[in-house]
């Protein structure tokens, strides 16, 4: 756990240990752990509390906690964290954090706050799934992520929705009639 | 006014979490609508989101309920809603380990993976590989090979990363995809390049020749991806380390050339690799140090942090190489990120002059409580190094360390401080007394057994040689009384050292109770081994305490040249003992009848030390000893009745009056039937 060990580690694509999003009270809104550093939910929550206590007052982007490098960013009432080994290239972790934040910012139309996020949880789940896979950075370009998540307009009202559906089914019908 | 109301409404709205009071059972109940026809994508999507949210919160799903939900979910593959399908993939991944028979979705996923919808293909591959085992992998091998070389980057990346995950499980199968991975490595897409390089390395890492070839190829061809460059730098520096190639090797040149890369991530990776190489000369370090110096003034906190942390490492071995950065580091002392400020100060402590030490220490103590344990350890290490460099500064340091020792902190942090104080004591004889005093204070309230025993050991070693050994005995004694076994043992042996090193002088200062306790515990130990002799040894020792106390007191009043002898204790007390006994082992001394006032206390203590009697509560009264035998027989037996609230204890004291015989296997068989007797 000391930060003085030589980082002569096996070169590997496994970079990210966890991605967390906490709210104003330090409660978990989203948490994905990619290895066994914190195997139980209890240990994870303790770690999250610790992280939150050490970071929520200062907006200083990076910290070393429990032997892990934590890069973070806060916006209104949300706290985003990306966690990696203390030997990891901090800028790589930062790239992941920025990609996550920018993707969400686009998906939520710059409205990155708790309520908007909670209304679009599926978008968040899919975005993280496109950014990190099993600890490997899958994509770091927010444009690509947003494109791949391909969430249909999130605030499409129900009436409009039904219109689209009607159009869709009409298209479908025409297609079938043509095929016949 | 109206606006204000609106705002309030909004605020209370933002406080509510639509997922807050989710009940697992209710959600699973809702999941039944998955079976309805036609499928309502919007509602189903919402329910899947809830399920994943619950899993994400750490909610436990039983195998049966998970399997049930999983099977219901499989029906949703009939819908063509994109987001819903994507959420199905996610559910599969999340439930892969908790649901049974997840492989039933294999064919659906294989279809999506090879289908026309590019949006589905990548995630379908990742979900499929998550539920695939070695035997099934062979069945999809053909598709995987195709996917790796697919022209759509997300498909290729997904296939490469999933292959990497499966290397651990099915190395032999994945190994056959090397050619495809090789082809993917020359892709234009930066992520595909990176993933292909990672997979190739994992497949070849045991074959040094292949790794060398691969490095040669990629370092020459030039990659586009900064991530891939970082990976190459790591592979190259590992190879350099293993082959112990000199720094004239082309690999070193490659790493050095990366210092001029456009991307900061690559530049930093290269600088860090050079800094961490063993046996780097100052000249080889210089270019790396100068790019790190540039990063020190970056507006990005992460970059400043990375730079100063790496410079800190350089300063440990080559302080002179970092001196050029002193000015930049000075600017970071007031950085709003305390981690950066700490690292900057500790680096300066290593590179700066003696005159700046006081100023830096003052600066750091202003915010030491705000930083995390990891950095406190860094601070302590810096202080430790500093004390070696400037021995004259030890009093400033010692003061600082003792303050840190009083603060809260974890084991690693406290250990670092203790180690540091110990090393200062060892190097500066004049700091010994203050150091020991701080450590004594620390063990008064120390939850770490390892540290307490370590300090007690040190006290045992150093204490007796100080001008005033008596100061430390009080602290050690407190440990004997209050702590766990390991600490007590260490405390007793520390005391023994005090005794051994300056016997007569020491005993004069020795709090007599301390020594009695030590002997007492030794006897308790003995008692465990020879349970039969228990009462015998026990009584003998305990009753001699008042005698010992008296004689020691006498001894201290009238110091003589003769070293104090334990064996002389009973002799010294002859005026108050009526029975004349042989006193060869200390344990055989007799109970002096005249010391009745403290007798009850003695009994209380003796009885409390016997585990079987611990539950009996306070001792109410003990009778006078009753002689059961005549005084002149080979052995003398006396009986004492101890009365407790609900119990009666009979104590039988057997004393051997013969020198040449050993009394063994004593049993007591009480024949007085109405009273329950315990021995």
C-alpha cells in the first residue's frame, strides 16, 4: 500500500479499478468495481464513504486514498470518481473520467445533476458499459460513446413517442405489403 | 413571489430519487409484464433499469429469483427497441454469475453479433463472451475471428477486449487468433490499435523473442494511439529491465523519443518509465526531469500531481537532479490540492538546503491534518531522510513527529513515525531521551500490538542505559497491567532487561510491585504447566509479597554493596515469620500470620487468578487457616475457607517439610457431604 514501491508491473490493459458516482450525501448512485480490491458490498460502501469524506470539500481533481489513485470531478450535486492503482498513469484515469463526464453532459444536454441523471439511469449504465469493459478502457472519445449508446431522445413526450411509433408501424406495414 | 414558489418546488423535486424506495420483490413482481404481448418497450426498459439499479446498489438476488427474472428477460429479444435490447445485454452481463442457465441466450447473442445492426454487434460480443466457457468458445471461434478484423471499430474493439478477458480461461483457444489481432493492430482506429497491442502482448509475453520483434515493428511503424504508446513504453521498459540491456539500447532511445510526443499522457509515461529505471545516471534523467518540470506549471491538477509525485521519487535517489525544479516546486507549496502541496514540500525537503527546513516544516504542519494517511507516510519518510542529512535538526523533527504521533491515523502511518523516531534515536544519542519519552507517551494509548511490543523492546534495550532508568519503568509497568498477552510479555521482558543490565542500581529504583508482578506472572505461567502444583507455588509466592515489600524498602533505605538477592527475602522477613522453613525455592516461603490485615486482599487476588473461580464474584470472607496435620510431620496441610455470595471454596495448603523429597499428585477428597465443595 505504500506509494514508494517501484511500479515495475506487468504491462496490461487493465487500468480502471472502479467507476463511482455519488450524490451530495455521499450515497451511491452508481458504482462499478472491476476487480477484487473491495470484494464485499460492505467494504465498497466503507471505501465510498472514505472517498467522499476526503474529497467532497475540496475540488482538487486527484487524490491518493487507501493506496489507490482517485481522480474525481464534481458538478452541482454529483461526484464522479475513477479509481486506479497508484502506479497507474494518472492521465489515463483522467481520460476515462473526462470521457464519462462529457458523454453524460451531452446525453443530459449539459444538465449534469442528480435528478436528470436519475431520470436517465439506463443512459448512464449504457455509457459506462461503452467506456470501460472489465477494467479495460474501451473508448475515450465522448462523441463515439454517445453515438454508440444511441439513446433515442430522452425527453420525447409520450404523445410524440406514440406518433413515432405509429409512423414506425406504418413503415413496417408498407414494407410488408411491398414484400408481398 | 411565484417564481420563488416554483423554485422551491423544483428543489423538493430534485431531492426525490425515483429509485430510492425500490423493493426487490416489487420490482421482480413487475418483471412479469415481460411476458405480456405485445411488449411495451418503454415499461420493460424502465423495469430492467430498476433491476440493474438494485444490483448496482449491492442488493442480493437469490439464484431462483434471478433465474426467473433472467428467463422472463429473454423474451424481450423479440422486441426491436434498440435501447431495450442494449439493456438486455447489460442485464445478461450483470446476472451472468447469479442466474442459472444463462447460456440459453447464446443463439440470440450470436445472431446479434453477426447481424446487420452495428449498434448491437459490439455489446452483443461482450455479453456473449461473458457467458461463454472454454468448450462453447470453440463454437463461436469463427465469429470471434471475423469480429476481431471487422472494419467497424466498436466491433473489433469489443472482440479484442473480450478475447483478452478470456485469455485467463482459455489461453489455448485465444492463442489461435494471433494473426487476426496482428491485422487489427494496423487499424486506423486508435482504440483498436491499443486493444490489439494489449492482446498481442498478453499472448506473447512469455516469448521474449516475439515481444522484441513486436516492439521493433511497432516502434518503427509509429502508432497513432496515445494509449498504445503508453503500453509500448511499459513493455519496452520491462524488457529493458529483464534483459539488463544498457541504456544505449534502441529500446531506451524509443522511450526517450516519447518524451517529445505530442500527447502529455505519453510524455508523462515515458518520463515516469525513465525515472523508475534502476541505475539511471543524472544525465539520462535530465530530459525526463525537465519535462516533469514543465508539467509542474500545468493548469491540470492531475498533471501537476503526476509530475510532482514522480519528481519526489527522483529526489529520493538523485536529489541533485531535481534541484533545478526547486523554483517550480516552491510555487506548488500553496497548491489548493493538498496532495500536490505535500509532495512538493517533501520533495523540497530532500533537495533544499538546511536553512529552508524550518520554513518548510512550518508550512507542512499547517495542513498535515487535512491530507490522507498515504501522504502522511510520505511526509514521515521525508523527515526520516532529512534527519540523516541534517542531524542537527533532530529536535525540530522530533517535535513534529511527536505531534503527528498524537493525531489519528492508521497502522502504516503510525509505524512509519515510530520507525522514524527509532532511527533518529539510533543515530543521535542526544535525542534519545526525548525520543523515548515520546514513544512512552505513545504506548500509553496504542491500539497496535506490534508497535507496542516494538517500543517496549526498544525501551528494554535503551532504557537501562539512560541516566534515569526509573522514568521508563512506570510506563512499562502500566503495560504489564493493562495490555493483551503479547504486550504484557514484551513488557515483562523489558523489565527483565532493566534488571539484568544494572542490577543493584536498578532495583533501588524499581517499584517493588512491578517486580512482584513480573514474578507473579511467571508463576502464573508455571502454574499452567504444572496444574497440580498450582496452589502450592501460588500461595507461596503471593504471601511473600508483603515480606518482599518490606525487605526491599529496607534495602533501599540502607543501600549496601551486596546486590539484592531474591533468595534473601524470606530471610529478611524472619522477624515476622514464626515458622522456620527452608527457603531454597522462593515459592516455598510461608504465610506470615501477623500480616492479617492484607490477608483478605491477597486471597482475593489469588482466587481471581484461578480461571475456574472468576465467575464467583467478590470474596466475602476468608477464615483463619486451620491446621489439619501436626506441625512436625513430613508435610503440613492447612485449610482455609473462602466464602462467596453463592459459593464456598476450600483452599488446601500443602507444604513439604522435607528437602530431599518432592510432593506430587495431590488430590483432595472432601468427605463433608452436605456442602458442595470446589477445589
